[in-house]
């Protein structure tokens, strides 16, 4: 019973927080997705000869 009451009390602020952060998370995911694609593209198009030996 106590857990249910606490859950009800917490649910509203948490939902507000989630709704607030959701667009930011989506934007960040999109940015990471674009970045990963760009990295893959870069890796694919650079030949072994272009890479500097360590």
C-alpha cells in the first residue's frame, strides 16, 4: 500500500520530467546517430594508406 502511494506521488513529477527531457534526448540521439553514420562513412572512404602508423 505504501509503495503504491509513493508511486502515485512520484509518477506525476517524473512524467513531467520525462516529457521535459524527451525532446532533448531525441535531439541527442539524432546527433549521435548522424555522428555514427559520418564516422562509418569516413572509416569506409579512408583507405589503409591514408591512416598514419602509430
